[in-house]
C-alpha cells in the first residue's frame, strides 16, 4: 500500500486547514485513525490512491489541487541558496534539498527569507562602505546613483520615447538625412569647426546664427549621434520632460542628468529605430560590430542600444552593460533585466572586462559564474573617444555586455551554444564568499580574518567559517 502512495504531507495539512478541519474530523471523514492523518501530514506515511479517491469524493476537490505549482521555482531558489560558498563545508545533495522543501516547506521558506535578508544586508553594508570612501552624502545625494536607479526601475526601456523617435527617424529619412532635416524643419545649418574654436565643446546650438556647431574631430558615428541628440532636445523635449517628471527624482542634479540620459536614449532610437534594429539583431545574431556597420554607429552606441530592447511584445535578449576605465572606475552601468551586477558589479579582476586593454579593439568572450551558481555570458571590448587630430587626447575605456547563460545560444559569439568551463567571479570582493580566490583584494563582509602563524594560504586572506 505504501509503495503505491505519494508523500503529500504539507499539502494535505494545508488542505485540512483550508477546510477548517481538525485531524480527528478529517480522520472521521476518511474513515482512518487521527494518528494516521498525523503520520500522512508528517510524511511518515504516503497518501495512497485509495485515500486520494476518498479526499476527492468527500471534499469534492480535484486531486490536482494538491499539487504545488510553485515547487519547481522554490526548489531552484533553495538549491541556489545552498550553493552559496558560505555553505561550502555543508554537504547536502540536491535530493536532500528537495526532501527539505517537500517535507518542511515552511522551514524552507523561512530559510529563503533569511538568506534574502542576509544578502540585502550585505549590499547595505557595501553601500555604507562605499559612502564612507566617497563622503557621507555619496549615496543619498549622488545624482548618478539616483539616475541609475531611475533607469533600472524601467529596465532602461521607454516605449513611448521609442515610438516618437521612430516617427522622427522616418521623417529624417524622407528629408534626406539629419543635416537636411535640421535645415528644412528648423532652419539650422550644420557647421564643423576645429577644437580650438569649439572651446571644449563637441556640440553647440547657436540660435542667433541658426547653426548647429560640431567639433570636426568627431568621427561620423559621433557626429550623427550628436545631431540626433540635438534633434531630440528640439523635437522630443516635451516627451523627455514628462518622463523625468514621472521619475520624481529628488535633486535638480539628478533631474538634469536624467534629462540628458533620455536625450541620449532618444538619439540612439533615432539612428537605430526600434523595429528596424530589433529585426536586425536577430538577423545578425547580436553581432555588435556588424550592427554598427549597418547603422553607421559606434561599438559602444550599438552595445548601449542593445540594452533597451525590452518593449512589451517585442523583447530581445536582456543585457547588462558596463563601461570602465583602465583604473577600474565605472562610468556607465545599464541594466535591462535586474542583474546582480547592477548595484555594485564590475569590480572583480577575474572578469575579462579588465583584461581587454591588453588586446585593444578585440572582442573577448567569457562564461561567468557567480558564487550562488548563476551563469552568464560576457562579451567585452575596448572603445575609444576623442582623438581625431594630432595632439587631441584619446580616452580609452572597456565596455561589456552580459546576458544570462540561457540566452547565449542566440549570440554569434557563443560557439555551438556550449558552455565551456565558466570563470568564477564575484560581484565585489566584499560580497564574495569564495575562500580560495587568489585575486581577492578585501575579505568578505561578516567573516573574521584568521591568523597565519601556523598556516599561510595561497589566497590573500584566510577567514573563519
């Protein structure tokens, strides 16, 4: 009888409580003893086919109601939690994890909540440490952080602005290009002038002379982008202002930065219209260089645009984008899918993002694995701005696009869709619990550093369990 049964203890208990019954009352209805009901609820006895039929007949329920649709998701979350290196010294097989969830769902949920609170507290401590490094008002009054939150909350996607920019792009094509549109629609002539005359500006609107002035050292992709951004300020400013107001940003500096960011977004949407670009990325399999050639844009502009393709019903692969300088300073961080990197990511030296300066303009791919077992696929490359004439300084940076491993087979960079051995990385050293990392610069939050009187590990720090 037991061999043919299934263990449904917690779900049986939930059903009984939903019906407002005691164990004795359910036992009387099912014609079994109260102790047998208690054993079934405790997963000490299986629920047999006969008992299932009695349940269905007595309480007029569909036995499928005893199934829990959330179990697979909860099991995945629980297994991901147990994979955290902080539990590395505890041996627990996937089968045992599944047993805990099925037998003690309340305990499993409590563990998940506690772990989530622990991770959030780690992030909060990291925020405080970062604030201490940059001054007490760093996070609360930092306009860059405020705008990053504003963009991340909307997954860096603004469908209304995309639609308006797409209409504008059609008009621009019909009038013969950006310069022709500015002249015909706004009586503005485009002039290109040397850097010494531009006096530190790359673009300037001269209303008095009816001119848009550009630094003649800009390459064609940058010139087109600057003209598109100027058009966005002229023709789409009401749309942009409305979006900024909806964001309820707390400081004037943040509102100005958000306005600039959205004007840049609109410029990207003008030179790379949503429908046309979304179709091209599938045809080109997200080949950033090929897409840049097709749309006359730079590598960085194209990579940036890839993070915005989350329009409902027309979504593409969600990406995380980051830009760093050779010193590791993060100057841009965009997230379209709530990646773990979005708040503090980019500081792990094991990520190829920091090594691409050794191979300029070469795309470097890498499989990544976070401490909790999450896997991602990264492409990184150097980009440059400035230059264009002798004596004009060049600024070199590195950019990376990251997607979840499940999307990698859609990218041209993923050979045969196979996952090679991933590189274990952390979000930052302070939030990474890996004990054997030889690249670590700081110990993790909440771990006590051990003495090396008798043992010196190969990792920079030894810390307690």
